[in-house]
């Protein structure tokens, strides 16, 4: 089988509509039907497969959304539906499963926000991942984020898959923090995998997108039909940018993963040197056996540090030269965020760090000078 980079560049060759090596940005929202009346077949008589890729109206499909799904299917090991954001994808997942109870743990605050909308609208019951699962019934959901936002530490997918399946529930895994080839949640029993493609797949901090991946073509079909009415297909321009980004995705993720491991190792090995640095969180520092088994392709490039005082966490980003103080992660530029600015669930001493593609030596030097600074 071809390697990831080869697939990212050639899996969509068959979808080309013009000879251009780079396919155009398509802005049309609507597509002319055939002039030959014999080609005109009512929707009730067109096959599922035809509906998944036919061009009628861009809320259903457009050339670059179909292309994005084709490219992503090559590397994600399942059937892919793309969305206008990661949260649109999570909303679609909950809409599809419509669970009575959702087991959800630590993780991105936005996913909790969506779960809370379902609780408000139709009384979705929410429990924690470590609560008693005996309340879970057939068709309910266990939602696991691993590695988890913001710490970048890993949870055991198989453990939660087994616990969910014992109750007839499904396991959804948000794998945004460790996309392929870092980990494959399907190997450990995930039923549905989610990615915020805004992060590593997009990689340039210039697009929003989300992805759901399923092994079951019937699930893809239902997700596709739901997306038509939710109105959450990825837009034209964003999908063009996503396809552009996917060509270089493997180069970026491997470099970001390697650099993050180096930076984390440096900080953790030298923690005693920096009185302001109190803790480093990252999957590479976990010793549980499942971590290495699950993250076979490398650790996620985002991690967190804790500093001794909230005031230091607030000030430290402004001392850095090569890290923008901004939310989000996964882009080519390294970012740091005083996480309390956007996430109400974390300690005010926490800083989240997303490693980009700069030279890791420069990033270490930069962090070193900011951590050595005498904060008043
Ligand atoms: C783990 C995780 N899942 C989902 C999302 C939501 O993605 P988006 O911002 O593309 O809606 C984020 C965003 O930061 C995230 O970190």
C-alpha cells in the first residue's frame, strides 16, 4: 500500500475535473443539470453512492468537499464526512446517535458546550468517564478525547471501548491531538473518530473544518443526509485550503511531533533549573504501557506547562519571541496560550503550548529565556 504522503498527493487524482495540477477554487453554489433529458433521474431513483458525490447544490456537495473526503479517506482508515468545523462534526455525531446518556470526561470545552445544548433541548443525561457505566444503555455514547486538550496526555482507548461495548454503547474518539500516523483509534475499538481539521490537517491557522470517520458506509450515508439539513458542509474556499494543506500534512505532523517531544523532554529534564516551572504535562512523560502502544507514530505536538503563579502565566507569553500568544493549535507557527483566557475549567496557572515547524533548538532557547526571567 502506498505511504501516507503518496496517498495525500495522489488519492484524489481521479476526482480532477480539469487538467490543472492544482484544481481550482469552485465558488458556485449550484450546478447545471444535464441538457439531455434522458440523464434526468428523480432523487428517489438515484443510488446512495450517486448522492454522496453528485454536484447539485453546494450545501450537499461541491468539488473540493468531495475531494477533501477522498483524500482523507485514504489516511483515516474509514468513510469520511467533512464539516464546517470540529464542533459542527461533534454536533453531527450527537445528532446521529441521539443518546439518552453521554459519558464524557475532560477535554475541549466546546464539546461540553454542545453536550449542554443537547441536555437543554432534549434532556441528555451526562455522566463522567469514571462514573458508574451501569446507567448506559444500548445506543448511548462514551466520548473520549485522547490525547486530551489542553494537557496532551493520553487515555486508554481500548479500556473505554470495552466498557462502552459491554453496555451496548458506542465509543466516539476525538483524535484531534494525535491524527495519523500518530494513532489509529479504530485499532482499539473506536466506533466513530472525530478530528478538528482546523488544527493539524489545516496546519496553517487559516481554515476551519471538521471530520467524522466511520467504518460503516451506512453511517456515512446517514451523516451525509443529516449534514444536508444541518447545513454544516465545509465551505468552498475552506475545502480548497484544506486540500492544499493536506499535500504537506505528513511532513508537518512528523516534524511537529518530534520537536514537541524534544521540547517536552528538555523542559521536564530541566524543571529544577526554573523555579517558576512547576509541572510539564504530555503523553511522552506517561509511563503506562498503553500510551506507547496507542501512539505508535509519535506523540501529539501540543502539551501544557504549569507555572507557580497565575500572574506569571499571564505575563510569560509576552516574553517569547517565537510563540504567538493565541488560542488554537496545529499550525506551522508555535503558539502559547494562557489557557484561562478561553477555558473556564483549567487552573489559572496553566499554559498550553502548540509546537509548530520552527527549529526545536530555537523554541527551547526561547522558552529557556522566558522561564529564567525574574517575574515580580
Ligand atoms: C480536541 C478538540 N476537539 C474539537 C475542537 C473543535 O474544533 P473547531 O475549532 O474546528 O470547531 C477543538 C478546538 O480547539 C479541539 O481542541
